[in-house]
């Protein structure tokens, strides 16, 4: 069991408030999409969960195998240790390090370090392309391959809760489809609980159980199911071009 609960968080940068009383949850085994166009606070929300920024108010709680932990005030390393990991927007790889070195760096969680060879093997089975290129510098890979490294690196810490920030950015449509399908496959294989930020509604809806729409740092709509999202007027207007 692994769930994430975000309650009324407000957060921002310096004096600029970006998130306003955001409440959202992801239950065990769900894939929940956080929909929003550029600059509406998706990354800020995911960074708040990872301890990369500290909310000014509200609560972020996880429950992993019956153990409830409040993440507010915890550092990112500790949060990773607790079983949360993130695929950041724009991949954020170490371009001069090899694929394998980038992946190994993802395994700093103590439990993960003990089974690093096994997890690396799993990543290479999942992404055979990365196995072929394990000794290649990450910066010399194509965009699609770099996104594979970013996802694989997040898996190296053996997370229970996975945050994925706009996996579709900068990828050709066919690669987006493959990446979205891969996230679903990984979720099922590894029993992950997934929160995915996306602005590509048509792709996200392929794997989302339900979702939220964030506008100017406010949750404007909560869709309780995929069809709930598809039938929402705001989504039709802004994401489906109706
Ligand atoms: N490091 C930062 N410093 C100051 N403002 C930021 C920073 N990062 C993001 N912002 C601002 O916060 C708002 C939300 O950004 P972000 O969370 O990145 O949105 P999204 O991920 O939905 O595109 C934007 O107005 C953006 O300019
Ligand atoms: Mg973003």
C-alpha cells in the first residue's frame, strides 16, 4: 500500500505565491494526472512533494505499508528514502556521465543500493535501448532515449510512489505514446502509485484513472474518472480544442 495526500498546500518562490490551497490525493495503485498548461504550478506542486521547495502552509503526507509520514520539512534525500521519487521535467541528466552512471546515481536510497545490479538489470530489460547504450554519454542520446534514462533513474531508488513531470515534453507523438504506455507498464510491474503532471490531455488520459486540472495554482476541477475528465467543459475547451 502506498498513497499520497496533499492537503491545502500553499507554496511559491520568495514573495511570489504559486500554489493556493491545493488539495489532492493519489490512492494505492492509482495513476492520477495533474493537468495544466504552462506556468500553472504543476512542477511547483511536484517539487513541494519532493522537498525541493517548502510549502508555507498545508500538509503533504504519504502512507507506505501502513506507515504514515508527514513530508513537510523533510529533505529530498529523506523523502526518496521513504519511497518517493520523481522524473523531473526536462530529464535533468548528467550529460557527461554515461547512461549507466546516471542510473547508478539514482540508487542512493539505502534499500536500493543493496540490490543495485538487480534493479539495473530490470531497467535494461524494460528499456533494451539503454542497455545497448549503457556506456554512452547521456548528453549524446536522443530526446526519447534521455527520457528513458530519466524514468529508469527514478526507478533505481525502488520507489513506491512515482511523480512524473511532463514526460511528453519535446518528444515526437509516437515517442510520447510509447513513453506513456511504458509508464503504465512499469506501474503495473512495480505496483507503483503514480502522480503525473501533463498538458497533453489525449496522451495522459490513456493511462489516468482520474485527475485534477490546475489553473493559476488553484485546483479548478477534479475528475473522479477518466470519462469525468473527458466530459468536462473546461477540458473540452482548453485541451481538446472543442
Ligand atoms: N525557480 C522559480 N523562481 C521563481 N518563480 C518560479 C520558479 N519556478 C517557477 N516559477 C513560477 O511559478 C509559476 C508556476 O511554474 P511551474 O510550477 O513551473 O508551472 P508548470 O509546471 O505548470 O509549467 C510560474 O509563474 C513560474 O514562472
Ligand atoms: Mg512544469
